[in-house]
C-alpha cells in the first residue's frame, strides 16, 4: 500500500466500519435527514462534501434540494446567512467534523449577533470515540461545547430516532423564538444507522408568543398621552412593516430604524428619521421624546453608538417589545416590557390605540421635526460621505429593485447612515453585530439564490474581498449572476484612518492589492472599471442582463475626484 492509499484508508476507516452495520436496503439516518428537511421546505444546502459527511449526501443526490458548494466553509455560512436575511427562513449547511466547523465559526457568530436563522448540520466522530483523545481524524475534545456559545443550542444526536424531535426544536427556534443558529452534530455511526426507527410525523409549527394584555394596556396608555412619542425599530420587527407604519402615523411619531430594519418605513415617508441614532442630531431628538417605543431592537452599540462615545440615551419613558424576554432587560431598562412577536404585539397595540382618544403631538414634533433633523444631518456630512451616498444612489437608480449585501467598508458605513431602503430585507451587511470582513460576496450569493428575479449587488472593499475572493468560482459554478461592486482604496483604508486619528503610525494596513479585473475574468466572471456615476450606471445595466457574475471596480481616489460631494 502506497502513502496515498494509506491516507485514504485512514480517512475512511470509521465510515467503512459504520457502513458494515447497515444492510444496503435500509434507508439511513442521513437519507432520512434530507427527507425531513424537504418537509420543512428547505430549498438549498450549502456545504463542502468530505469523508465524514458523504453519507449525508446519499439522500441529497435524488432530492429536489439544491446543493451549492462554496470554496470555504465560512463561505457556506455567509451564503446561508444572506439567504436567510432575504427570505426570513433558515439557511442550511452541511459541514464536516473539526476543521469544517471551526471554519464556519465566524459565520455562525455573525448570524448569532444579528439574530439570523441558520441550521448547521455537521458530522462528528463515532459515539464510541467521542472525547477519547485518541487523535482521530478531525477530532476536537468536545465539538459541541465549542459551538454551544455560537448557537441557540448545539445538540449531539446519539440516537437516530431523536432526529425528528431535534429538527422540530430547531425550527421552533427559527419560527417562534429569537432566531439564531442551531448546530446539530451527528456521529459517523449514527449517520448510517437504519432509519426505520424514525417515525414520520407531520411538521408542527408552534405559534409565536403573544403579548400580555396588561402590558399592552400600559403601553397604549403611555403612547396615547405622549406629546413627543418616538419609535426605535430593529431587525426583530422585519415582519411588521404594515403595523409599524400604522402606529407611527396614528401617533405622528418619528421613526429611527437600525441597519437590519431599513425599509420598514419606505424612503420618503415623512416620519422616517433614518438610521442615524449615533449622530448628535438624532440623539438630541431621542432625548426629547417623552415616550419611546422600541420594537425588536437590542438597543446595542453597533446601531446606537458606532462612534463609541457612550452618548446615546433615552430620557423619556421606554416601552420595549421583543420576542426575547432577557433582551428586554439589557442595555436600557424599560418602563413597560412586552414579550411577544413584534407583528402580533404591534397589531394588538394599534387596535387599542384606535379604541381610545390619542393626544395630539406637540406642534414642533412629527414630520416637520424629522425634516429639520434630516437636513441638519446632511449639512453636517463631509464630502466623502456625500460622495459615497452618490455611489449608492447610482446603484438604486440603475437597479430600483436591488438587494445590496455589504461588507465592512466605507461606502457601506455611509449607507448605514444615509441610505433609506425601499423595502425590508433589501439592505444588510456585516458592519453591525459581529462586524466581520469577507461577508459581502458569499452573502450576496445566498441572497441571489433567495431572490433570483431581483438584482443583487455585493458592496465590498478590496481588503474584505480578498477574504472570500474564491467564492467568485462558487457563483460561476452555481450560475448566480451577482454584481460585485468593489470599492478599492488599496488596503484597509478605514483602519488606516483610525490609526492616523490616534497618532499611530500605520502598520499592516497598506497591503498588496492584486489585479481584480484579471482575477475576476480568470474565475469566469465579467469585469469592468468605472470612475463616475455615468459609467457606473451603464455597467450596472449591462451586468444585470448577464448570466455570470460581474465585478465592477471603483477606485476610491478616482471616484472622489469625479464626484467630490
């Protein structure tokens, strides 16, 4: 036996041993898993097959579920994340034991921080080998414990018969609780165990929790008497756009949205403040509010204090609505706490407000005050932010129905402040929550799979793109024609500025930048470079009609020279 044969024998030893335990005519646990996922409406699985997961693919080959192969497990997680943000349904990943799981950890952490549903199904060493420390292939001392902190729960499936129940628990989290990743690991011998012990059962979807009547009554009383009511809405209210707008208009309450809530009020709505809770003008308005209604929002740092000065404060009475009871008590303590689904709670609250007289707001409040705040914010923006807003306006002008999946890059930061999305789930990025790099491209691939009839733009910097550049090959292979808008400042430009502001000599930020156009074409993509709005508009309109991805490079210096403000 030569070296290569010896390695292959070593890699497959556990799998072959487990296979001997199952008669060929039996459906395995791995095959049953695929069938159950079909019953839950899963359309895509993201993963890279490996020796320890091939038995999960036995049922996938004949399934209507489409498999998408990323070039790195982190890409699988980000693709699942992008799919979930557009659909509200969990993205599903098949991940190999050990290194596959540690590779996907960053994507799970980003999804956990932003409350995104993701189902990560992995293999793990056979039951008899768990925790043995024998140095088995891909062995971790306890894989489940490593990932328990990145998931709503992490479960080791020790008996194939438990599979329907564990999946039911996972989908209960996704649909009826605060959505976050769930990790289910299946030992190698359980994956191939006979599935005749698995009893078929109808899919039961538990109802979302409803708000308590007494808490709703207290909230309605406070809001009805408010002279300066104000609403703060987060991604947890993504399903409640109609109800949120109805209450805002009933109370004439200004509304500030987090990044993940953009689109809950459409651009141009007179009561929409935007997503500027970290800026002085909006903070002053929030402090003047006598009653604040916060819906589906953590009131966390990356949406309310991205300048890191501790200056965000609520001076009035606070009503909080959240599906997570613990979150109601974090960051800012409420006067009224309502545990429940945002849409149901806002609908019930709206009914109560229509059943009683509502005090008119102060004469200097409402839409007129919002206009003044927005004008003051635009006047305070520097030339770079206004120029980058022009970039985003150009994207939306060329592609009105666009979904923009962003990375951590300066045009995205500008858009988080200044862009108002027309609909929910059409603007999201990794600069909030966990704040990773490399998210934008694979997330855009997942978003395009979720909304194949809409244009999807990945807005990403040159530094971030180099984290996940090989996923261009995944997009070409999967026939996903995303548009990659590359903002190239030849390095980690934002960190360079951050160091300079603190009188730190820049180190490690001026990185080598490759020829992205040549690389894009090598991967099978189209590529172009633009330096101004007119050229960008033209290339976007060309790109949207193609069947392959397009990389459009915008060099920061050229854009600023052509579009100074």
